[in-house]
């Protein structure tokens, strides 16, 4: 009898869930004119796009020729570790020395074995296709929680980008691996799982150092949420994971490991630049130019932190205090505060990068819809936003880059920066009203 009750209970709950799903689909059909404009339909549109992407991605794999760039070099580098070489200065590939942290080695070592020592390219492409779909799923979950971007924009984030499909399944770069871990980290942060979020953030950094562009935003969020003392354990997770992952290499040659895997001064080749083609090569390679970009990067980060991210009316130094001891009572961070701070931090770094190569497009491609649509701006209509997206895509698909494509990319970046700066008010109205009342 108890078994019968359990069966009836399970069937009843299943029928109830099916009924709710049917009602939701009927309502969506009745409001189909709003389907592509209302963010509340993000998950429904996302599900359709993900199904379409399964077909598109595997069509690309079987119909478009694979291009060898770095995959063999990756395999040669991890093969050196498999053979017992832990000195980073001795690890080489066809394209040069190993310049990525230890997390890259472990993940691509797994790919080495999964693809028959790197020889089964089709298997590698299928694995990266799954990675691409996982990235989309994580990004859609972020957009669902922020509820800011109209669903019609997601078509341009998925099916319309040739360059991103190419980076994932036709080039097999390590950049997508780092970004999927980063988006997983952001999902944990949105769920208020700060420890896990920091863990996966550090894991993403251990695959490729570009993820550090999100670090200023993450530090600001940690200080806002926990204060200086409360943030230290989370920062300890980030640092501790790097030490644990790099331990075999640190024990062998610590200076060699740190200088190779975290080389901030590495020189880029002018022939591959996407964003600075209109400059003379001598200026592109000059240290003074690099220092000027770094100064502009840090200055803009500071301005956003002071005037846009920190919106309580207190001094920025108040973030160092315990939240319970601040003058303004701490409020839980909203999904939009978390995502806006992280995406803006990364985007500022992209704008002032010493060079952008074609595979770097995935560093910020999936964040562009949020950056353009999350803040209201009457002067920037839907059509103009789509034009900005289109020009950015065109710039990244122009090979080799030209002075015009690079200049267009910077103009689009400037429009987005202006949108981000003008779209946010310095302080929320509630804070201003409370000050007047006091």
C-alpha cells in the first residue's frame, strides 16, 4: 500500500510539473510577440538556440576544414611533462616555449590521452564542441539571472559568429577552456557560493592569464561583501590553488615556472594584432606605449571603482572595514552588481590591451550583449547597439587586420565605455533620499 501511495505521489507530482510546463508554453505562445523582447523568456529562447547550436557546431566540424595552429604545440608541451620534465624553461612546442600556468598542463594532459596522444583531431573537435555548448549554457544562466538583455540579441551571440565557432572547434585554442571555467565561477558567485567561485576563478587563471582582467572586479566585490579581513580567506583560496597546481614545477625551478607562466612583459608580434594595426610597428613595440596603456587601464579602473561601482556615498576606504561596522548598512549584492562589475573590469582591460590576437575574441565576446543592453541609454537604440555588435564581429573577422578594422574596433569599444559610464548613476536614489532626510 505504501508503495502504491509512493507511485501515486510520484505520478501526481510529474503530472503537476507537466501541467505547469504546458501552461508556461501556452502563455509564451499567447505572448509570442514579446518572446524576443522580454528577458523573462531568456531560458526558452536559450533552449531553442542551444538545440540549433548542436546542429550548427557539428556541421562546422564535418564541413569546414580544421586549421592547425597551436594544438600540436600544446601536445608537445604536455608530452614533455609526461616524460618527466618539470623545468618550465625546458618545455617547448612547435610555436615556442610553454607560457601557460600549471592548470593548462593538467587539462591538456587529459586531452592528450583522450585524443590518442593528440593525434585524433576529430575527437578533440567533438570535445571542444561540448565545451562550446557548456559555455553557452553557463552564459545563458548568467543572463537569466540578470534579466536585462532582450532574447533576440542572443541569436547574434550564438549562430551568427563565425569567428567564435572557429576558435572553439576549428582551432582548438586554450582560451575557451579558461573562459568556461570563468563563467562557471561567475555562476557560483551569483549563487553566493563565494568560496567555490574563487576556486574556479583561480582554476581559470591557471589555464590562461587573461582571466586576471576580471580580478580587479572580483577584489572589489569581495571587499564589498566581506571587508578586508573577510576577503582574505577567499583570496587565500585563489593563491593556495595556484601553489598546489604549480607545486611540481615550483619545486623543480620556481623562478623558471613563475617567469614563464606569469610573464606580464611578454612581447607580441605586430603581424597578429587585431586592435593596433593603424600604428607604426616601432610604436607598437615601444615600452613607453605599453606603460601608457597600463596607466590608462589602471586610471579607468580606479574611476569606475570610485564613481560607478562604489555607490554607497561613503569613502572607498570603507570597503576595508567589516560590513557590520560601516555607516551605511550593507545590502546583499544583486546579480547585476556582480555581473556588471566583473564584465566591466574585463572590458576595460580589453580596451587597453597591448595587443589582441584573433583567439582573444572569446575573452569578452559573450559579455558584449550585457555591456550594451544592461544599462539604459536613450541615445543608444537597439539598432545602434546591433550595429556596434556587427562592426565588432566584422573587425574580428577581417584577416589580416587593417587600419580601418582596428580603428572601427576602437570606436566600438569607446561607444561601449561611454554607455557604461553614462548608464550608471553614481549613487542609488534611496541613498540620496536618506541623506536629505537626515
